[in-house]
C-alpha cells in the first residue's frame, strides 16, 4: 500500500516538474514547403540559351541544398544584364530571365520617357535567403527567396544624380515619379508571377518583391 502511494506521489511530482519545464518554452512554427517545383535540367539549359540570346552575361552555379525547404537549383550569377544592378546573388534562371527583360525593356525606357534621364543602376535588396515569408497570415512557409526565385528591388538611380526609392517615393508628391513607379510595377506584373509592393502590406514598404512562381498575383 505504501509503495503504491509512493509511486502515485512520485508520478505527480514528475508531472508537475515537466509541466513547469514546458512553461515558457517556445515551439518553432512548422514550415510549409514551397509549391514551386524545381526546374528540370532541360528547362534550365533552355533558359541558359535564352539568356545568351538576350546578350546577358552570367555564370551557372552548382545545385545544392542549404537547409529544410531551402536550396539552389538551376541558378545563375548575373554578371551583366545591360543595366547595372547591385546586391544580386544566386538567382534561379527563370527569375533571372524575367528580371533582365524587365530591367532592360521596362525600367530603363520608363526612366527616360517619364523622368527624362537614363537609368544608371538598379539597387536590389538581394535574391537568395533561406527564410520564411514575412508579414503574411497563416502557417509559416518558405519564401521564394529560400530557393533563389525572388528579387527585392529598393531603388533606381538615374544618370542625372536622382535616386527614386520605393520607400520614400512610392507616394511621392511628384506626379512623374509616381507614374514612373506605377509604370514599372505594371510592367513587372506582366513578367513575374507574384509582384508585391507597399500597397500589399507594411513588410513591403521599402521594396518591390518580384517572384517567378507561375502564379498571377499583383499588388
């Protein structure tokens, strides 16, 4: 009888300690996998041929996994797309192809036609980063950046010395600056699957998120 009572008391004490230990412990949120499928070798080779036909100078990068839901498949390092671009790392080839076309045929002409100056440089906030999406509701999920399939663009520099930034000029009092940004936003929506701007949420107050994910979401 005593042994039974002792076992009950011991079990209760252990249960209490485990409950107290659990208090304050933060569980890491589950990360949902990306739906975007990795390109096949054939698709990547076709994309490389497209970049060469466009006159884009690039370096193919080796495929590698970098973490759960993160990795590089069919990526390149863009060396020269015809428009200087800062801070770009590894980029999936399809994303690189869309970005080069947008920069050369969307952004550069709009800068000259609307703002009256040639484009000198696009400043990005990077491409690859093994991380989740930010500022979105629902279960945690990997960002397009986790597979190098997205580029965040922050600023456009002009040859006359002006800098047009998403953060400071999205709602600029200058009508031409606003029209320039809205024009290149519309142009991006024709080339990328997902385009997110300051109009989407606060997490995108300082950049355009450009992602080649074969969807049709433009905000």
